[in-house]
């Protein structure tokens, strides 16, 4: 719960400060605030099966729900866009073929900012755009193991971790009134371009479960071929495809 409350509180303050900052400029720029829902689909090493998760090659997550808030400041032929995303991904399956039960979930909070370039289409209510963003991504979650080899059966929390990321997007705004528009977008996100690391949350204790208790997107420094306690051999890229639908209101 703390993972959700703290970023959401910060996000609300951020949006409020943004609104106060741009209020004096409303006569010069086009300002829109809103939010919506979407679907995040994992890509690269964020995807896979629970077999991949247990082996350490991937995070083994399936698509999940996204909710977000968005602010746009229109400047000439472009927008400055700020976005706050919360996505919940999960998956359930075996640890090995026909053996053990794994229930893995991950919660991702992202703060994004970047330019959006409008492609104006005369005499239509539709405005296509392309964009890019810089993102700060916070990861957390939990995993439940039942009857899994070399791991005690229990539910374990995953230590929060923050990574810097970037993304690109394409979309379109559809005007549905003087002060209202619908915004549809798809983006591809590289969510851990820096800061990859492997963290032992129980130093001094040599056990397999430690590999699952942190994000551990860097290689285990104690990795050795055939070692069933230190098995993450390389960096893992966290990528995603995000589909969103938003409603925006002009100020």
C-alpha cells in the first residue's frame, strides 16, 4: 500500500503545482488536463512465462491494467506533456514443467515528461502526433511460491527499485467539444536504460530466494554455471508497450 500512496501523493502535488504554474499563461497557450485507462503489454525480458521467471531469464509477466493522469501544454506546433502512470502486471503458472506453483505480480509507477509534435490535418477534428519522453519508473510487487523446489513456500514482497527510462509514442487527439478531447496513444518504453544492478537483500545468507526479492536486472556477481542459488547470468531489459485512452479538458 505504501508503494501506491507515496507516488500517488507526490503525483497529485506535481499536477497541482503544474496547474498553478501554467494558470497565468492560459491566454497564451493551450492547456489540457485529464486522465484515462490503458493496457500495458510486457516486452523483452519483462515478458515470458513463470518458468522463465523461476529460471531467472525473464520476469514472466502478462499484460495488465494501466491508469494514468496527463497534462498537455500547447506551444506553437508542439505540446509539452507530463504523465503519471500506474500499471499492474501479473502471471500464474508452474516453476518447472508440471511442478510447483508461482504467482508473480509487479506494480510500476512512472513519471514522464517530454515533447509531443502535432501533425495538423486541416478541416478535421483529429490531430495526430508523435512524441518522446524521459521517465522515472518505480518497481515493486510480490511473489507467492507453493511447492517449489529450493524455495520455501510463502508470499514474498519485492523490494522497490527506481530506474530511468525513455519512450516513444504515436497517437491522435479527437476534439469532441469546445473544451474536451479524446486522446488515443500507443508507446514503446525502455524502462531501465540505466541503474541496472543485482541486490542481495539478505547479505551473508546463501539462498535461491534472494534472487526474487529485488528487481535484480543486473547479473548476479556470484553467478556460476549450474549453481541453483546464483543463476541470473546477464542484464535483463525491462521494456513495455502501452496502449492508452484518455479524456482531456481544456482550462
